């Protein structure tokens, strides 16, 4: 990112911290409290999760999304078992093998065009059940919203969860952008996650206004009693936990998650509305805060001089334009104007 004046559409991770969240961190910076999560801020943050998701949950704060995924999965699985996830998933593509290395498990990828997987695909991985020569599938992991900006409907999640439970599998949701999905569906987290039957969620918030920090939620108490030990072994147990957990207090209690996610989603939709007449190919449905499009190769570099974004597929010239809670309408308009100019 050499030119500091470029408009950033590379990732929602490039956005800053919501002022209320920053304030919550500053407010937590008073005096001395117990470490490792035995502090009042962490207890209040857990209560905020319980208000939203119900009493019967376990909440573990961790510092990043890969750590949340790896710790959640470690807690649900034995080393001779396997995790099924979309080939396009962050787990497979963007965690440098941490899930395989840390859990010691096999990860089975199923093909996906839009980031989602189906019950049929999961079914086809369930072969040689009980055969000690084959890793036994124990967890299905889906991403909500997906890496391609698509969103599982509640019915789709429920169908996968029901299938998992009928087959003694657990359903894990990588929710790095869970707020964007909830905002897009117009539902709460309880309806989307607990009521559909998910067993565990990596509840992301860093991309949507936190400085850093995610939460692992397990539905049901003591279902995965080893999770706290895995969090420590996976180096995700922050000693000054209050600064992670305090961020979630206003984030949840003051609906910052919703305001931010709705705004980011709206910016992506606004761009799509204004740009859909242009001679570019949109490759995915625009459901949350990201747009995938194939651009004529000759305009990519000139566009990148003013806008910072990733080329997602170098072979097809597909780019990813990601909008955040800090993207402005003006920035979206500038992008459309620049595209119009370059495409003339
Ligand atoms: C789908 C998904 N899962 C998890 C993560 C978390 O990754 P990190 O370890 O970089 O916080 C990301 C971040 O890009 C993501 O997009």
C-alpha cells in the first residue's frame, strides 16, 4: 500500500477502530484487575453475549480469527478425526496450515463456486465410517458470511446442522463476518446460530469495528470442557484479557455491530447499483460488504493507482472490492467515476 492517498477497498481489516470501542478500551484502563479473564470487564462482556444468545453458552475471548477457528476446532475433535469445509474457506486457503498443524487432523475440502457447501457434498465425505484406516469426519465448518460474500439462509444452516447431528457431527461456523450476515438477513445472532443448531461459532468482530479480538461461542455448557486448555496451548489466552473483552461491551450492548455491518453492506450494494451497467462481470451475488468482479486486465493497474484492492484470481482477472464500516458514499462514487473513465 505505497500510496497513502489511495482509497482502501482491500479488506475490512484495513478499517480502524470504532470510537466507542476505543473508548471502552480506555475505560478498561483503570487500576489493576485480575488477569486471564477473571476480571469484571470479561464477566460483563460474557453477560452481554448471554443476553443475546441465551444463558446456556460458553464464551472464550481470543485475539484473532485463525486462533478462534483453531481453538474452537481443537476443542471439538480428536486427532484421528476430520473437518469438512469449503475449498474456498479461510480455513483451507488463508490460515497457513495452522488448523492442520495445531489440531493434527485431516481437513477435507469440498468444491464451491460461491463459498457455500451443501448437505449432499457433506454426505459424500461420510464414507467408511468406523473404518480405522480412514480419518473420521467429526466437524463441518461453514463460513457465514462466506469468503465470497454470500450468505447461508437460516434454512440452509438448519439443514446442515440437522444433517450433522443425525450423523454425530458438530457444526462450526467461521463467523469472521457474522455481523454482516446477520445484518443482511435481518435477523439476530440467536436466530441465526443457536436456533438453527450450530454447535460452535468463531464470532468475529475485528473486521467490523474492534481493534482486535474475537470470541468463541459454544452452545451448551461444558459440552467441550477442554476448550480452555486448548485456548492456552494455542497461545490465545491473553493475560490482559480485559482489553479484548471490554471492546465487546459497547459493540454488543449498543448495537454497534449492526450499525457498522449495515453501513458496510450498504456501501457494497450502493457500488453494485451504480456500477452494474458497466461492462464488467460481477461474479457473485452482492449480499454483504464485498463485490467480486472480473475487470478488463488493462484497467486493473491504473485503477490500483487510486484504489487499494486485491486481485483475487490472477488467471481470470477477478478482483475483490471490500467495503467497511468506514467506507464513505463519496469513496464509492469516486470508484464508479474512475471505472467509468477507464472503461470508456
Ligand atoms: C472467513 C475468515 N475467517 C477468519 C478470518 C480471521 O483471520 P485472522 O486470523 O487474520 O484474524 C478471516 C480474516 O480475513 C476471514 O476472512
